[in-house]
C-alpha cells in the first residue's frame, strides 16, 4: 500500500493563501448582475415576478449549501473514508447559510409573501388562479392557522435556525482539531480567530477524539432535522404557492434533490480548487468516481419520485390535482403553453442527460467532463425550481415571456446567488485548513486490500 501524501504541504499553504483574482472578479461580477436583474424586475417586470425569481434563487441556494454540508454528515454516519479528502470542502458551504438566512428573512418580512395566493393581500390577482375561487376559499378555511403569515414566517426561520445551530456545533467539532494541528505548525502565522473554534484544546489527539465523538453523536440528529426542516420548507415555500394542490412525496423529493445539488457543488469546487488548495495528491479520480456514483443514484431517485407523483395524478384525473401539471406542460385544459418548453427541458437536464453520461466510468474520473456534468445538473435543478414557482407568479403569461423575463430576470437573479456562494466559499477555504488533517479516517483503512485486475497483473 502506498504511503499517504504529506499533510504538511496542505497546512503550509494556508499562511499565504489568497483567493485567485479571477474567482473574486467573476464572483463579484455575478453578484452585480444579480442586483441589476432584481432592479430590472422591480422596475419593469413587476413585484410578483421579481419576488418569484428571488424565491427560486433563495431556495436553490439554501438547498445547495445545506445539501453540500450533508455530504459531511453522510461520511460521518457511514464511516466513509473515500470522501474524506472533500469533507472540508463540503463543510465550507455552511458559511453561506447565515447570509442566505438573512436574505430569507428579508424575503418573508418585506414583501415576498405577496406572491402567495393565501396571503391577505396577494400581489397576483385572485381572478388569475387556476381553479374556481370558491374552492380556494374553502381551502383557506380548512387551514386557518397553518396559512397565517406570522406562523408561516416563524416556521421557516425557526426551523432553519435550529438546523443551522446543529450544523455549527458539528462544524466546530470537525474544524477545531485541524485548526489546532495547523496552529502548532504555523505558529504566529495562524489567524487569531481560529481560537474560537479550537476552544482551549492543546492536544491534537485528544481534540480529534473529542471532535469525532461529537460528530458521531450529532450526525443522526442533523439528518433527522434536515429531513423535517426541508420538508416544511418545500411544503410551505413552494407547494403552498398553490394551496389547494398537494402531494405527500413533495417534501422527500425536494430535500433529496437538495442533497443532489450539494454533491454537484462539492464536485465542481473540488475539481476547480484542488490545485489552489494543494489537494491534488488527495483528490484522486477514485474520489470523483465514487461521488459520481452517488450523483447517479440521486438522479434516479429524483426521476423515480417525480414519476411516482405524476402517475397517481394522471390515473385519478381529479381537476384539483391535474391543473397544477396542465398549466406547466401546456395541456389544452390548462390553457397555457408558455411553460411547455421548460417542462420538456427539465427532464432532459435533470434525468436523461445525467443518467446517460454518469453511466460512463471515464466521465466520473476525468476532471473537466466531471465539472461539466455537475454544472449541467446544477442548472437543471435551477430550471426545475423555476418551473415550480414561475407559473404561479406569471398566471397570465404570454408566449413572449421566455425570451425576455426568464433570461434577464430569473437567470440574472440566479447568477447573483451563484456569485454570492462563490465568493463566500472561496474566501472560507482560503482561511481554514481545506483538508481534515487530524481525522483518523483520512486515508485508507489498514485492513484494505488493493486487488489489481488480471490484465493489470499481467502487464506488470
């Protein structure tokens, strides 16, 4: 078995590491594009479409960042060694969540609720709803507490805050021992704020053992909290846009797809930043190969659960259920065809293309093809979130819509969130140990046996 790479190479690079100028430039430019797009929306497209675009970007970003963090939780819960080289990259996405939390609070408190038909003063006219008003009124009467704005806001902000706190306790336990180990080597070059994570520890081995114990205790709590919180976020922020329509599988479909986007985000970041972070000796093709297999499994789960929701609706053919889909697929009874192109594109981007491409072992091991397929899925999931939200904020959309507001408003706002994530994650990775250097599960298990194929054996 080959010797492990030298972790000191990774630690020594922290002292003088700076975010590449091109990353700062591109990230800053994307944020500016997002702000300009939001300004265009409020000035030209209207308040409802703009708040809808912000909702798409917010939900996509929150799901991506927490989904990326869940890769670390999965590795801890399964004792997975294969992904330890990218565990810290996955954890770095947590630092975006506080910023997104503030933006979500702003959305909920300063006008975003107006896009919901159940809101006392909705931005979209009631006469543009897809079923008869008396049915909507009956729906509201059946949910007098659940659809109260105050309770609605408290659920979103309270649930997400609890999850973020659990994440932070876990993150501190994971990051502290590595910071202590790096601090011992770097001396005065180590940042002073690391001490808040180190917490007075002075022995790397004891700190690592304590950190592993905390992570092993918290991983199942975070997993359960994630499933509950993101199910509520999916039901409330997305499904309640049309409060008379519901599906029980919607929460699970959404929170698993968030983990999927998180895998893709970690994959892109790992491939683009591995040389800059001195992780080239750790992030080998076998790591992306295993990550790609998880992405393939998530792709199949997304398609399976989507079909499992569509099939009963098609079979029952009940108007209160079918209208939601007819509006999006351009059915004759739905009366709208502007979303048909998006309904046809989403399955291609989110299933057909990823499933076909990720079947290849080579693609999962090659750097730039792997970046390309991860990026394709990330854009596909943005399109999927847009398909859920946009028909609700453009109830009277014309056929000229897709080439104007979608490209300028929705894509522009989404790019702003991409830029925000890029800036935060890159700056965090530049200031913390990018590898779990003190983790006892880093590297191969001593009992592992690496068996070569017969062809490789004969070749030697």
